[in-house]
C-alpha cells in the first residue's frame, strides 16, 4: 500500500522542471534529462576495484555510457582526486 502511494505520487510529479531525480544507472535506461550529474567516478569506485574480468569492465563501461548519454544539454562528471579510467578515455578521445 505504501509503495503504491509513493509510486503514484512520484509518477504525478515526474514532469516537474524543478525536480531532481536520483536513480541508478540501470534505472535511467531509456530516459533523457536536460542535465545529468554523475558522482563517485573515482578510480577503483567506478568501475569497482572488484571488477577485474573483461566482462565486468565492459559492463561498467556500458553503464557509464548509459549515464553519459542520458543528458540532453549538460553532463557533469564528478570525482575526488583520482578520476575513473572511463573519464580518462573520454579526455583522451577528445
């Protein structure tokens, strides 16, 4: 019952231009936003230090791509001191 009320409330307000949506990369698939802010893009955090196989690293890169391509006009990629190699790959490609 509580979940149904919350879901109903969220769907009614999902079109507000002043709204901030906090979501996982998985749940952002198929959606677009004027601006996207991706946080925690440090080396060893994204991709995780536990992602070691090629398959795991490819999945992290795919999710990163999903996040970056959700932005219509602005993308902000944040990290602390050691940027993710996924950000580095964008920098080197530019």
